[in-house]
C-alpha cells in the first residue's frame, strides 16, 4: 500500500482565503501612502489677508453694479484711450478726476499696461499708452478702490462697453 503525503497536496480554496485579505492590506497601504503624499499643503500664514483682499475686490465689483456705472472705452490704434463714463439719473456719486485702467494680456505679462485716465473739460477721460498688440486682453477700470469694472477685449483696438449697459 502506498500512502500519499498530504503536505504536498494543494488545497484550491486556500488561495482565495489568503489572497483576498492580503490584497486588501496591500491596497490599504497604497491608499494611505497616496493620501499622505498628495495631501493639500497647509494654508499660508497670510491667508486671512489674501482672503480679505479678494472680498474687497468682489465688493468693489458689486459697488459698480449698485451705482449703475456704465463705461465705453475706445482703444485707438494710435494708443489713445478715451473713456466715457455714465451714471444713472439721480445717482449719488460724483465722477472722479481720474480713473485707473489696467490692460492685461491674457498670456504675455510683458505686454501688460497700467495708466491713469484724466478727466478732460468735455467730461471724457483720456490717456495714452503704446498701441495694443493683437490678442486677448483683460481690461479693468476703477475709481481708486471705490468700484471696479472688468471685461475682455479681443484684438488690438476698438470700443468696449463695460458695466450695467454692456451686453
């Protein structure tokens, strides 16, 4: 009679019993490693100050809407910029002596411009800058931190309407 050694026999059900928990342990370790490796950085110490600046910026945009500010900007190919500002009838706000204009190129920061537009006797605001090169521009105009309007300008010149009457 010949006996087989049972220690050499494989039990097929044993591999799933050992393999499934082992895979769960390995997956858990990998998940913990990925979570700690890709964790969000801590907030900077000056986060509150930056958040306050963002809140103030949003409030300035809302203030322009409350006042009903409407501006038509004309960017001439010669580099002259003319702004015509309008407030609704009965608005309790005096037009400022200067407006700050920031023209930011969407992809090339070397082309960015910032200038002050001075109020002329005819009520228009005028300023001069180098002619705008083609491309997408982000335009912001404001009154010394009281209100601000933002819009996009495609191309290098033309009229841009901003504010409550802008389409």
